[in-house]
C-alpha cells in the first residue's frame, strides 16, 4: 500500500514537471527538465535489479509524448547559438555569463544523454544528438562521443541504425533548404560527408567485430537513397541518390564479401 501511495505521488509530481516544460520562465523549464531526468533515472527499470522485483509498481517508463517533449527541450535549449542569449553586457561579464550558460547547457545534454544510455528513452532519439556532433564539437563533443560509445556497447546494430538516421535527417534538412538537385560539391554536403567520416572512424579496425552493424548501416543507407521515385518519372534518378556519397564514407569498414 505504501508503494501505491508513493507511486501516486511520483506520478503527480512527474505530471507537474511535464507541464512546467511549457512554462514561459526559462529557469523554471530548466529545473523541471532536470527533475524529470533525475526522477526517470531513479524510477526506471533499473530499480528492480538485484532481486528487487517487488518495487515494480514504482517503475515509470516515459511514454512517446514525454520522450518527444524532452527531446524538443534539448533541441531548443542546448543546440543554440550562444550569441542569441547575451547581447548587451560588458566583455568580462558577458564572458562569465557565456561560460556559466554553456555549463548549464552541458548539464542539460548530459542528463538527457544518460536517459538514452540507460535505455529509458528510445535510442533513436540519439540521432538528433549525434547529428550535431561536428557543429557543436567544441561545446559538447565529449558528451556526444561518450553517448555514442555507450549506446554502441548496449546494442551495436541499433546504434548503427541511429548513426545512419542522424545523417539521413541532415540530408533531408538540406534537401528541404536547397531543393532535390543538391550541389554535391557544396560545403553543406561536404559537412555531412565529414560527419559520416568521423562516425566511420568510431567503428575501429576490427571489421569482424563490427561486420553486422556496418552491413546494417549500409542496408539502411541504400534503402534511403532509393526510397522515393523521381517525380519526373522512372527515367530520372531517385531524389535521395546523392546520399550514396555520404554512405561511401563507411565503405572501408565493409568486408570485401559484404560489398557484393
């Protein structure tokens, strides 16, 4: 009975925190976000490890709606241009505020990344994190790299699918901006290829160990490249065909027999 009372209390508090994510006051939103991440960690499936199955009523798994809200919060409050925040301060004060703001954003990202690493939030949510690896390398590179490393330890195949998904998202964003006839020599396309190259390096040198994950990544990438027909007709190349150039950055990781 005590467990049920506690469950009810935690559930109510989670609901209040979730509502606060849409508060107009940024510090309130940030505090609510951190509380949600902490509570979801405490009351996750990890609670039942070590023979504590009796605590099952206290386990809370965030539904897709809450997961989406948390991810949106990260996109809106972590991956932002710092110059948008402080504009009318003195140099020293401005610099101190920038450092403090960056520290806060790093904490927000680390809290959400932990939910991914501990399988509380679906791994595919990490695609939105991974795609920012190059752009925000100086600010969050270490956190993103650690998240990638840990997710790979959990599930190599799912991690590979998440990596290719992040590249597909960037490619789609570029097509929306520039239209289907991409300039393959443009800095934007080169940027996606460079990110793919960085991802490829994380697979290491043991091709046997990473064989299945790399093959899955290629399969998903090729399917994406040929997913849609050209609106002009079958005689014209698929609109996503240029994605094969991005995918080629992983070719060196394929075993020879898997290239056929």
